């Protein structure tokens, strides 16, 4: 973890840093969370760390540890499946509306995100790959013109990062998603809303099936 500055969104940054360490495997399932250590590594006081930990516990990422304190909760694969079922519907809506409303912006700005994603995949950095994936999808949310999409997806991404991290640490296949992302972008940039929605739903469903199968094979989750 890197020391953080003290902007107004400090709790959000601490939350993001802890979640990144969980997704990248630095804090695996069952690892105890030491509040003082996190505060020291991030260069912040204990208060924002405590608030971030409370939020992560509420989101189901952390759970009560035996005795006292918190630990990283195991992945609940049934919850992961339910999350992706919902996400497929919301993503489909976002991609369709993006194609209908912002095709020109997608064509102009989207290719840079595809290049960044391929670069992240080539780097082998789990955190970089997750960040690039999120940036692409958040770009589509913005293009959709619907301000409710991004907030609705926020909790889903909290858990999706964990799932992606667990799989990316063990398997190379998820790193080829940028071919799919490029095809999705082409549909949006061409203004093909119905096609973009169908492709987005399929993209999410196939990703979920693959990742859950991998996690079960590795004995991850419950």
C-alpha cells in the first residue's frame, strides 16, 4: 500500500486500497485485518481506516474474526452468481443506451481505453488489469446518459474485483477479454444498441460462468 494524501474522499481511498490488496491476494480469505498496520502503511489516522473497514464489513467483504476483530470473508459463490445475473441486465442497458446516445464519443475516446487494457494485460499486474477493466465499463456507464447506472453498479464492482483477482492470479484466459471489449466498443461506436445490449449480457454471463467454475475447481469460496 502507498501512503495517501488527505483529500475529502479519504475514506473512499482507504476502502479502495484495502479492497485492492484483497483482490490482488495480498490479503487472502481468512487474513486478519490489523487496523493500526493499515493506518501506518497508508499514512493516515485510524479513524478513516475504521470507517472503511465498517463499510467493507457491511458489504460482506470482511467478517468477524474468531475472538475479536475482522478478517477477510470467503467468497460466497451463490452471491457471486446472483450479482452477475443482476449485473448482466444493468450492463446490457448501459451498452444499449451508450450506443443510442453517444456513439461518436465512444468512437473517439474508446480506443485509448482498449489500448490501456491490452497494456495492463501484458503487464501481468492483477491490480492494473482490474483497474483497466473497471475504467472501460465506467466509460460506458458515463456514455449511457443514465446517472443511476454507475451508483447501481458500485456494490457489484466491490465483489467483482475480488472474483476477478482470485481468477487472474491463477489463469491467463480472463486476460483475453480485451478482444471482447473491442467488439463491444465497435457495436456502441456504430450505434447498434440492440446488438450492444445482447453482446454485453453475453459477455457478463460467460465471464461469470468461467470465473465461478474456476473458483469451484480451486476450492475457493463456499
